[in-house]
C-alpha cells in the first residue's frame, strides 16, 4: 500500500515524536525494568529519558536501531486512549511506571482527563499528536546518550537520555549526519582548548568561564567595537555590582518569578538577603531614579558590559554557549512614548550593523509576544497590547528579514525582538535582543517619572537591548562559525615571524618589534626547526599571516608574506606588508 506523507516542518516534528515512542518501545523490549520519563522533540531530532539499571552505550545503538526497524516494519497503528485522572494513576501503577504516576499526580494535577498513546504492547502517557502508523517514518539514527535529572532537578534521580534524529529520506539524514560531523570539527569546546581561548575548571565551578589570554583578546576587540558604536549613538557607560538586595529583584519581578533559574539568595547576619544578579536592568533603573529627570534628559541611554548569573541545570551546560555566569552587552533606554519608534529602530539598526560587520548576513527576527493565558507576564493587558502594537509597527517598517511572531515568547515585562542568526553550516543561534517595556517603569514596579514640557510628571518607556546578548555565548558561536580561524581584526595572534635559519634572528626580531609598534599582535618563531615545520605549526594554530625571513629578505630589508588561506603572497617591503594588514583590520574584513 502506497503511503503518502506531507513533507513540512510540522509533519517532521510529529514524525520525530513518533520515532521517540518507537525508540522507547525498542528499549523496553531489549532491557528489563525500564522506567519511562519524557520523550520530546528537539532541534533536528528527539530524545527519551529512561531510568534503568543497564547503562546504555554506543555499543547498544545497533541493537536498538534494529528493534526499531522491526517495529516500523510491523506498522502497528498509534492509538489514542483517554482516561480520567484517577483511572490513569491506577493504570500507571499497574504498569509499574512510578515516574508517570508522579507526573499525573503533580504535573497534571489540574487535568481532569489525560491521554495515552498505544502501539502494540507499548503504551505511554502522551498528549500527542502522532503519525497514524510508524511505517511512514523515514530514515533515522541514534546519536548519543547522556545523563539527565528527573524533571531537571539535580536533587532527583539521574536518568539516561537517549538522543536520535529522524528525516523524511536517507539523503536528508546523510546530509544532517555530515553537518553533525562538521559541527563536531568546529566544536568550540575542543577548539577553545586547542587554541587556548578559554577554560572551564570544575575547581572554579561548572558553567563558569575562565578567559585565557588569547580568548581575552577576542573579547576585548568585540567590546571595543561595541563601545565605539555605543559612543557614536549617544550611550553613557555605567558600572554596577554583580549582586543586589533581594528586595530589588522582588520589585522588578525577577524574583520570585524565575527563582528556579537563579542562584539561591545569600542571607547575612543582619537579616538582609542578597542575590547574584540575574539581570542588569534593576541596577540601571536605580541610576535613572538617582535624581529628578526632565523630558529634556530623554532619551537617557545607559550601557554596561554587565556580568549576570543564572543557575542552569548541569545537564544543560554547554561550554561557553550555555554557562552559569556570562556578560551581556546590555543597555537600557529611558524615553518618552513619542520617542519609542525612533529608539527601537536605532537598536535594531545597531544590531544589524554588528551582524553585518561580522559576516552574519543570514538571520531572521522573531517577535516574542505574551501568552494571554499564561501567568509569567506582569502588567495590564492594555499596556501589553500597546507595547506589542508599537513593536510590530516599527519592525514592519524596517522590512526585517523573515519576521515572525511567537506567542508566549515575551520577556516577563514586555514584548521583544530576537535576532536568530544562522552560522556557516546552517545552525541557528538566538543572539541579539531588543525588548520594549511599559511595565518595570510602572507604578506597580519602580514608579519611574520624568517632568514633561507641561511641568507635570509622566511615565517613561524602557527599552532593553543587547545586540550580541551574552559575550560568552557569542564568542562560542563565533569560534564554531569561523572554525577558530577568526578575521584578522579579531585574531588573537595576527602575524608570526618565522626564520629560515637562526642566523637571521636579529633581523627577524627587529621585524617583530616593528609589527608590535604598528599595533599588530605578532610573535616570532626562532626555534632550530625546519621552516616547513614552523609554517605547519602556524597553520595549525590558525595564525592569519606568516612573515618568512631568510637571506634574501634580510638583504632586501623585506619579508616573504604567507597568507594562511591563500599561501605564498611573495616578497614585500615591511612597510607594505604592515599597511596591507592594517587596511584589512581597519575594514574589519571577513574572508
């Protein structure tokens, strides 16, 4: 019988979720005492969390995949079964599925009925939807296994998380696997260690980044670049503490709304409680409130490279791209309502300029609006409606690429525009953000005011913006995007002087000195090694330019320039070579 399947993203998600159930069924057939947790889809695949005595490894993958193939070949239908809560609890108890019992009793406490999906002997608590039958599942593969905690709580039992992927065709699967191999080659955790860019040491703490000297160069150059843009656009830099009184964050709503993702407060002997700041905005608000403000002072643009902390679950930590401590290129604009459109437009345009400079031309903009049925947003509905309408109007006027709206993705205080960039192998990264806020300045929060032209108090509007977001995450993404081979202006080492023989060391050291005097980051390799080995080492360390020095170069007061990408560029005078590099740096060229 010919099976027809609609090939769109939504169907692909349903197929992957169905594949997760097939995988769970296969695991239960192969191993005893399996407790089922959850099996959702993720970007480009799916996973399922299990509790079982057997420690699943890569060696088990072929057997699990073979069992999945048999289940798909049998093509038994997925059947939806609904039960009332009490019946469902007893049913899961009879199955011996304690995790499901707990979830129905606690996680689904407000539900009167719950749904299961049955396929042959396998049945699982699930909202669905699923494919009618598994026979239409295309190509699939198990990818990895990792540890995870039940419901993400490190105090609960540890589970085994089995990852897989599924696609409509084997060709699509092969392309995806090829992309995964390329991603593995570009992994910032591997390159960061090999190129000595950053370090995460368990003695310091999980998710806390130590910037090594070479990585610090990249960070400093990015900060300087952003700082230039801030000054050009009328921002004032401030510095604020990395901790604050809990009352401050209670007023803002960060605590207790997001208490589960924050480090617990520290209680002092005098009874005061302090919190590692999860966001910079309350501190900037207090600077705004430090003196009376007039409409003549607005817009007031305050910026800071501010360190914040979030208690990410250990299973979610991923090097620099998912850390517990990170620095935001944060700024907050306090303006009148009439100034909102121009200020928001300026934030968007600055983000676009930064992306363009770094060669990140493939991006989309996602508008995050509140979910009217949710409980994670503060403020009155009419204020939200006004903010969302203003944000959408500005973004549509700018004709932003691939503009889309996602309900339920707002910040708790206002709607936002997130920049989602694709790297050179097509992976998406949520980076910069601009957020419109009518709530934190409100009377229920910080009660901000300015005196208007009518000599009466008025409420300012607040814009939160961070063009690149987290510096740690952004640099981690850039390491992978450039595969460690940064543009010259960002490269930790821009040029290396290599001597053919140690006889030319004195001249070469003079070349190195002149490069440094010209403001270039340069070093010299004066080892008693063959020149081929020195070139190879510089290539492996991804140094953009090499200046080779031998008899000819010394006699002609010149250098033989070698480009890491293009190879030998020939003989140049030192001044000509310096000007070439400085022109490339000045243009912030991305090759």
